[in-house]
C-alpha cells in the first residue's frame, strides 16, 4: 500500500462562497470523509486556517529566525489536505475525484516516499 | 544478416520484450535497459548465427538473464526488484506464451498513455518503449534537442515509479475513457508526421509509419474495440492520399483539386474494409465516423462525384460526439458543397476560431465564392500569418494571388 497526499488548492483572498454553498460543501466533505474512513483508506485529514496565520521558521547563521506569513507568495495556497492509503495512483486519483467534487477546489495528488504503515 | 535487418526485427519485438520484463521485474527503466542490452547481444549473435526461431523469445530470455544478473549483483537495489525476485525465484523460467505477452504489451501501452502523464511524455514514452525508437530518433522527429527528450523520458519514468502508476489493462468500466488516451497518442504521432511531411522537414514521415504500425498492432491486441479499428481505417485512408497531397513545388493540394489517380488503391481498400467492419458492428465513435467521412471521399472518382449529403450527415453525427468548433468548421466546408457557400459562410462566421489558420482560409475561400473579394483578401492575409507550415503557406499565397488577379480583372 502506498500513501498519497491529497492537498486542496485555494486562491487566497478570493471572495468566500455564499453561506448555503459553504454549508453544502461542509456536508459533502463530511460525507466524503465517512466513505473514506469506512473504506480503510483514511489516514489523516484536516482543514487549515488562512495563510495570514502562518509563520515560517528557518535557520540563519545558526540562529532560529521567524517570519510572519506563508513561505510562498503564490496566490494559490493549500487550504486543507487528506493523507490516504491506496494500492496505486489510479485508486488515489479516484479518491481525489471524490475529494475535489466534495470540497469544490482543485486537489493535487502527490505520492509519499514511504509506503503506508 | 545485415545489422539494419537485425535492427528492424529487433524493433518489431522490443515493445513486447520491454512489456514482459516490466511485469516480471516491476521496473520500467530496468526493463528498457536490459532489452537494450539484449539488442547489443543480438547485433553480435544474429549476423553470425542467423535469426533465432523466435526473435521475441530470444530477446526476452536474453534480457531476463541480464536483468537477473543485474539484480543479483546489486543486492542493495530497490525493494520492489528484490520482492519480484522472491516472488518468481531466480531460477524459474516462464514459458513464453503468446497470450500473456500480448497482454503485457497492452499493459505497457496503457501505462505509457496514462492521463496523469503530460501528453508530450505519453507520446515520447510510447515511441521509446512500445515502438522501440531511440531517444535520438524521437528527439529529431519532434525537433527538440536529444538531452531535452532524454530528460522528458526520465521524468516520465520516474513519475510512473514514484506515483505508482499501475501496470495493468484498465477494468472494462474504465476502458473506453482510457483507450481514448492511447488512440489520441497514436493519432498525434500520425499527424505530426503527416502535416510536417508536406513541409520542408525530412525524416518525419517515420512518424507516420510508426503510428500506422502502432494502430495496426493495437487492432491485433484489441480487435473488439471498434474505435481502435476506426482509428486504423482513418489513418490508412488519409495516408492513401499522400502522393496527391503536395504539388511538385511543395504546395498543398486541397482535396477537391487532387489527382485522384495518385491515391493508393491498396490503402484505400484496406481502410474501406475496416470502415465496413465498423458499420456492421454499429457502435459508432469519433474515429469511426472520421474514417467513414474519408471513405466517402475515397469512393468518389472525381471531386464532383462526392456524396456531400452523406458527408454532412456524418459530420452531424461527429458533432454529437465531439461538439468542437473545428468539427463545425469542417462540416461547414461540406455544407458549402451540398447547399451553398453563403449558407456555409453564415455557419463559419459563428465559430470563434480566431487563432486557427484554417478558419481564416476557409472563410476566405467562402467570401471569394460569394464575391466579397476584398474581405476574402484580408482573410487570406490573416491565415498566412497564422501558419508556419510551408505547404499550407504556399497554398494560401496561391489562392491569395488568384483572388487578386480576379479582382483586377473585375476592376478593368
């Protein structure tokens, strides 16, 4: 079994959808998560706070340095993710199709270096 | 036996060999390298000892032996190879059964044409691993430096390994969607060779032959898939017109003006037989319909004998499957013949194909036919700026000149 990261890509600062759309999205993601958990493919998942809440930590000349804001200045940022088990990319892509349908944003599928525990 | 003959026989079966080894060892790069190794040995043995009874069997056995040696030597190599060694045992020798070998080749095709790979990578992998072309040859055919092509191939193979793109024939519910990618790769290879062969670049007609070989082979592998048969028929019927397609000075000759006696009757007969086979099966798809359109053209001894009504009806059917402006443009060309240029012009004006040279070329022809000459002239000019293909450019320039001459006559 392999592990894949399914990350949700969102445009930072884009106008939030209407409350009804949000409500439906939450319900759809919930339903998707339940299917994922029942199937045994679920490892971990979570939604993230906006990038304005991020802090970058790095070492500069031996000192720990903190910087406010995201590492990448890109407009698209990760808004949430799933870590799943799948036997191959085709299976992972199928889950990703369900994920993007539920959350309404593009989902990137990326394999882990390590196989699933 | 000449080394060019060794190369030809080798290329015929190298795809099958890579496919079989890839399943056996679960490592595409290893399979490719070991088959290459077997080729070097074939160059040494075959000219001396003659062609083996089963060339694919010889290559697979030789490559497998080389692969086992390599895996044993490099005990620290990746886990999957060791697993595969454990799975099959190093001494086990698989019987060389035709059936499973054909399945291996299909598996490899579906892996090479996996939609998670960039289309350019799909094409490169298919030509390298299935068709057995050298990286150097593929690079030349696509006019990119060899290093670029080598990198493209390495990146694609790494993605297959790292993302674990499966090595299997898709289950039947996914098959039609996945087969479309395989067919698109073959059609792309054909078009690259065909379009450019009319231009000034040489050596790219090889791509046409490779595409025909791949399409033929796919029909052997999946005789029940009608779209595959349709694609082969389409390629044969287009290829049949090649001798009539360019004038001696390299100008593109449009279908209506071609010398039909130059068309290749053997290719036409083969293509039409396949189209009939599709018609009997009655499960139409876009390639089959395009093949049928070309079969109708092939039926007409003279351009004026063309059954335009059938052609328009087939385009109507094609639009159901692929409702694209390019298909609508081709349909409009047929409508001009069946009904009138002005009716076709109305249809063309509605298509938003501004960046496409053929849109302007078709529009120019139609404008000229309805007598709107100055508009036609500017449409030809626009078309000329949008294609770099010499044969297409020459045709547009010729039409443009004819138009200007006609305008001068009218002005006098």
